[in-house]
C-alpha cells in the first residue's frame, strides 16, 4: 500500500520521476512574482477599476502566468515564456504540490485539520487528501495592503495546507466546509521553492535560475 492507501493513486516516486522529465531551458525566461492582494492574474485591464492587472508590474515581453491566484489571494506566482511549463506544473495527473498559509476564523482544531487531511466535500465532490497543520503564532509575512476584518470577540489562527489539486477557490471552500472561513490566503510555495527562498516583497518579481526552476518540481 502506498502513502495514499489503495485505489490507484501514484506513489511519490512515480510523481517525482514524471516531474523530473521537465528540464528548464537557458533560452527561456522563468519569473517568480509575489502577487499582492487585489491584483488579477491577467495582463488585460480588470473589470473592477479598484484592482490592478499584471500589466502594472513591468514584466518582460511575452511572459504569461502559469496558473492563477484569485484577486483576493496573495503569494507566489510563476510567469514564463516557456509553454512546456504550463503543462508540467498544472497537469492534474502530476499531483503537483503547492503550500498555502491560511488565516482563518477561530482557533483551528485538530478535528478540523483531520477532516481537511482526509478530504472534504466541495461543490459535490471529495477533495484529495492533503497535508494540514497549525502554524504557531503569526507567520513571517508582510501586512496585507487591505487589512482583514477583525471581529472583537472571535480569535483567528493560521494553518498550512499542502494540496495536489487546484480547483476554483478550493482552499476557501475547504476551510469553510470545516467551520473555519478563510480571512487571508497566501501561496507560500510551489514544489520546494518558497517565498522565504526568494525574499520578495509584495509586488516584486525576480528571474529564476535553472536550479530554482527545478525546485518547482522538488
């Protein structure tokens, strides 16, 4: 039995072998961006004139976002002009890991975390098993440009979720399903490449070297 139990899921070694088939090119650009709150993951002007688009951040010509983050989410976003990367990172068959740091209403209980780990029903389907744990105290993150709403008599807490799928607004729907609505959502890492490695402030981007690109699959 593999770590997912019976049922045909890929083993960790199988997924790693498939991921390693991607080799970055010296001829292509790979960028990491700390997407701020209220920025849409597109270059065209947003419908909401209170939001910004990627066109506001002086990216090189011909790069595009690999995946997306909702406007009210923050964190690590990859852009590239290498069309191979989109399939390598986003194909659900690869079960590629992404870690999110999530501030939620109330103190997250171990029972709620266990539900998340096993999977919860979101829009009529069960989410895949994931890793979930409490983050002690406040994580080392810059303040959000628009502060979260604070309710005087309701505490908040932070959890870490590592998912291998990325349905629309999945993290928010998962935490709501276990009684802990999301207040703030930051994508902390893709593979083993983290915002901590990159030392970016919100709105900053940097070009990745080939070893950093490989960490996306680590």
